[in-house]
């Protein structure tokens, strides 16, 4: 069976220890809860913006936020489509199996919908990896080898005894080396590493690692080239572990910014609608972050029954904070509350 070439170094072991400690600190702070909808949304926006920026998408963080909020944005149609596709791919993440090759192809089909003709299918032509300056740093294996190489990679990642922090990084590098799709390999490699990590510890599903990679974008390209030259992924694994640790250490800053934003908005609404209960505010917050969710889905986010959620939705409607768009069966709720500014 194919085993990707890499070495376990003392630096890797140190980084694994540091990351695991950070995971424990964050999980202890969260308890049995998942991050708040607002925090998850903020992290997802940062992730999508950074991942696409690495691939030369020029849309700003605000424009990406507006697209996610369903607002009209002026920009290149293909760049707007990239954001919409990424949103759908990340929404599908909890339903995908990180160890199934067909699920990776399904995710690529969403990520590259209406952008390439072969979305969701392995390439039938030769491709190369280019750095931020347009220089070719890697010529991928011939197209006819891709199916076997990807099958071997998934067989390894499903059976390896290595730590998830190690095998997720190795998978990421091997994926970029194979470059199985005609386009979208960079964002898919990072997306699938997140998939693998989130199956180990759920916190990685909301951790904007892409932001750290973007900050060290040239280093990302350089370490891929160096690993190619070395014939193994050791240096790439160390690089990505450092990015993961940076993201873990920055998580508290994002959490603090989100809590401050939430508190300001909560106070603003409470002053205007003092009759609303805290649970109604919770329901409203979920709708703000995830427009269009049904009552049952909202209930899962805030630990309420469907009947209770419907009661709070009616209260919010009477307060003029939400409005029903479409029929009761096929429509959805939209928030019409004052903005966050």
C-alpha cells in the first residue's frame, strides 16, 4: 500500500503538543456548547475571503460578507460566483465524509459550479501549480494517473495510525502534488484538510486557518516547492502545523470581537424592545447569521423545541424584527432589524 514520504520531527511533536493544549483551552471555555452562530459566521467569512484571496479573488471582506448576507455586490461575475459556491460547500461540510473520495468530488462540484466544465470530475489534461507571481513551481502527474493516485491517498488516510494533525497536513500536500482537478485545487486542498481536522476536533470547522495561510502566502508556495525538491512533505507539514497553532492562538481575539459586537447589538435591541426575552434574542441571532433556516433547524442551534421557536418567531414578527417571505410551506424568515453599525 502506498505510504506518502515524510518524517516525524521533534518540531512536529512540539507543535502537536502546543495545538492540543490550545484545543483543550478552547473546549474548556466552550464547555458542551458549540461556538455561537455569530462567531461561526464571522469565522466562515474570514475563511472564505482568505481562501479565495489566495486564489487571486479581488473581492473585499465586506463584499464577501454582503454576498453571504444575500445583498447585491458589484464585482466580477466569476468572483461573486466563487464566493457563492464556497458558501454552499462550507454549508455542506457537516454532511460530507472526510474519508470518502466521492464526497471530495461532490464538494469540488459545488466549489467550482459554473466556473469550470469539469466541476466534480478529475482532470483529463496536464496542469501545473503556479505561485503568486505566475511562476510554475510544480508540474502535476499525468492525468491518466490521477484516479489511482487519489485512490491510494484515500486508502492511506483511512488506515494510517498517524496523528490527525499529521495526516491532515500530509493529505493536503499530497493532494496539491497530485492536483487532481483542472482548477480549484488550492481551495479544495485547504478545505479538505479542514474536513479531516474537524472530524478529529469539531472546533476546526470554525477555525479560520485560511487567514493565517493568506498572511504567509508566499511561504505557502515556497514550502510546496521545497517539499517537491526534497521528495517528501516534512517541511510542508511543519509549515501547516505552525499555521494551525497561529490560528488557535488568534481564536480568542476573534471570539472577543464577536462577543463585543453581539453585546452592542443586544443592548441596542434591548433598549428598543425591552419586552423581548433572552431566548427571543437567541432565535433572532441565529436568523441573522443563517437566513432562511426553518424553525426545527433554528431549535437545534439554540436548544429549543420547534414549537418554542415558532412562539419566539411570532414574537419577533410582532416586534417588526422579522418578516415572512413566501408561503408558510416554502418561504422563509428574513431579519429586518436595525443594522450593526
